[in-house]
């Protein structure tokens, strides 16, 4: 399971304040916590609602701050293709993530040149188009198919394509979880690609969201989820990943589970 640490996001109040104040020490602590708790990539989102040029300035600052902590792998997270391209140009390693593209015509037309420029990058693909996020799992799979074909045509390997079927809150419709799981299962069966999930949306609007996230993550791992955009500092998340991988034959001799218990990870 590839863990993408989600905490450095400008939509969070404390992160937005840290970005505005250029509080390096706060950001460094956030990065360190996620790495120490098992994050393979640190997602960086500098969107604080002050326009493209400010977002580019802030993503540069976040990347430079991260490198003061260590040479860690980065996910560049923005809805603006120009910001993503600018961020990628600063990242040192070839092991990086583009977060994200979708099947909206204007968005994908702008992102394809960026993807061609950085073909070694991993790419998170959202199953949405001009009509928004589809409800039915078959439409999610249909959009995934189209995105995969486009990326294959420009030379992106399946191992670098990460499909996110965009789970919606079960508080709105209790079938939303099932629709995501069905889409995930079919994508893993039909295509030679990876999958990911912005997990926390499933529990939006519910009390004690950590429990909902924990059990849903375990179900996703059973259906073949390869990575997740999560807060790795939450013990319940680490526990769900560890136990689900052990119980689905992804932890040889249960060694990761035994090690995690010995070290008190949860």
C-alpha cells in the first residue's frame, strides 16, 4: 500500500495560516510526522484562494521547505495545470505524482503537454467529466477506460496510472460506498493500472469519522486498492492498512504486523 500523506493542504485552516505566514517550522513538523508514520509521498497543495501566481509562489516555498527536511517524494496537488507544471519543474526526483487529471475536455487538453514533459511521473486520474462525478460505478469505469487510453497513447505506462473513482459521502446516499467498491473491483480486473482513493470523503457529515474511514479503507484494500491519500498520523489508518494487508495475503509471514505491534504503531 502506497501512502500519500494529505496533511499539507491549503484548504486546512492551520496549513493556510502557516503558508500565509511562511511558518517553515510548522510545515516541517507536519512533513516529519507524516514521514515518520509511513508516508511514501508528501502531497503538497498550496491553494489558499489568492490566484495562480500566489499559488505558484507558495508551492515553490512548500517544495523548498520539504527539501530542508529531507529528499522525500512529492505529490503536486492543484486544480491548475500551470501550477502543477511549475511545481514539477522544481521537484528534484523523477519519482513524483501529478495530482491530478480528469476527463473534463479543457482540463485534459491542458494537462497532456505537461504529462508528455514529465512521462516518468505517476498520475492520479479522477473519474469525472463535464457532468461532474458520476453516481453509477459503470460510468466511473467508462471514464477510467477513456483516461487510460489517452495516457497510454502518449506513452504513460499502466504502472504509473492511478485511478481514483471518487468516493462520495455515505451520509448522502448509503450506496455511494458500494458504487466505489464495484468500480474499484472492475478496474482492477479489467485494466493493468494502479488505484488510489481520497479516503476521508466517504465519512463526510457523519460523527466519529475516523471509524468510518478505517473500515472503508479495509474494504478497499480487500478489493485491490493500491494506494490512498490519507492522514498517516492517525493510528486507526495505520492499523487498517496493516491488518487488511495481512488478512489479504499481502504481508508475508505477518512480519509487518508483528513489527508494527512490537514498535507500538497502533
